[in-house]
């Protein structure tokens, strides 16, 4: 299983990678910008993407649109500090499979990931 | 800004530090107003705010506290880049979480990170500076809320 972690913070990217470490994941890519994420996703079509929203350059919601354009069945879990309902609803309407708020709660993250891959 | 708005940020601080280590209490001292000379520590993450409010939210801390947080997050080795990354991410998390109360029109920028006492950010002159003192594992940090 291929995982793509998108966040402008390297601390967050590494924390997510450590939290999701399991035998099911065979390959992990990381991207610090939306632009890099779209390029990487287009090349590898990862099974799951975790995606931040507030990033320099292309924001996460625009990145989500582009990933969904490439693959309407993409499984994208938003992990964002933006804790308002409107943003979460917007992300789901645009094709996100789930929405988690920062600060990251590792058991919640693992559960959301498990639900995504079982889907 | 009023007392209720400041309570929103206090709740965000509480949530953040509790997420790190439930058995370590975070102490949040009574907020105060300090319009002159903001109490910046060694590292500061600044989030510009626009939309519903204007100004900035800053999280400022010394390296010791930030290194403790990174250790808790199992980061090793710890370097200055990681510390800067973390202080920006904390500022981002605290500001973004405040949208639960302030809504989607409370627009937050990506973090700007500054080191040392002289922070090169233009704070709006018409804003009051609310300072929320935070003590975690014996180390002090501040959340500065400077909003109109």
C-alpha cells in the first residue's frame, strides 16, 4: 500500500508517518506543498493521501480538487488545524474521504486510516 | 476582542498541550494586556489574521520547551530547523482551532517564524495585545493575541 503525506511541516509529516507505521504500508512519500503532492500523486496514484489545508502556494483544498480530477476514487484524509464545520463539509463535498483536526490524536488517526483502507 | 474571545484561545492552548501528554498539566496563568514591548522569547511563530478579524496570533517559546515537545513527538536528532518548524506549526494549530468558534471567515496565513526578541512583523497599531502565559513542564511560553 502506498501512502502520500502532504503537510508543510516536516514535524507533522514525520509524526503521521510514525503513527501509521504498519506492515500494510509498503511505500511512503512526503510532500511539503500542494504542487509537489499533485505531481507525486499523478505519478504514483497512492492508495491513501493525508492532506493538510493551510500550506504556502497551492492550498490543500485546491490540491484535493486536482487529486480528485486525476482519480475520482482517490482516498484523501484531510488533517488540518482548521476546526470549523464549514471547511470540513466543503472538503467532504469536494471528494475528501475524511477530516481530522489537529492536534493529531494518534489512535484517532489510526482508526480513520483503518476505516479508509477497509472502505 | 473581549474576554470571551480570549477564552477561545485559552481552550485551544489547553487542547494542544493536553494532546501532547495527558499526565503533564499545562498551567495557563491569567491573561494580561501588554501594548508596549511584546514578550517575545527565543522562537516565535506568527499567524497573520484577516477576514473577520485583522492582526496576528503569535506563539512564542524558548528552545528548551520546544525541544521537550519534539522529544515527546519522538523527534531525534533535534536541530534549529525542526524547532522553527514546530513553533510555526503550534501557532498554526492554535489559530486554526479558533475557527471552531470564530468560523470560516477567520482567515489564517501560513506561519512566519522569527527568532530572538526583534520580531520583524508589522502588528496593526490599533490592536490591543492580549498575552496568555503558558507553563508546561516548568517552562514558560506565551500566546499573543493581537486582533481588531
